[in-house]
C-alpha cells in the first residue's frame, strides 16, 4: 500500500501546490508577500497530500481486492 500511496502523494501534492500557487498569483494582495506565501504553499501541499494519498491508496486497493 505504501508504494501506491507514495506515487499518489507525488501527484496529489503537486496538484495541491499548483492550486495554492495559482490562488496566490491571482490575488494582487497576496502577491505582495509571495516570497513567504509560495514556499508556505509548498509545505502545505506536501503535508495535506499525505492523508489524501493514503486514503486514496486504501480505497484503490480495497476495490481491487473485492473484484
């Protein structure tokens, strides 16, 4: 399960980081402090990606075992 979760984490983390950076880039008030917010969005995307990837890996493996 952990191999699948690691692969999913790479994908989910990248999407979360991209969404957060897009939000920061689209708001002029946030762009003033982009040097702080963009690295913070990378850390947030990394951390939030872990539970999503583990949950998704469990669901994928449960579906495959039931078939």
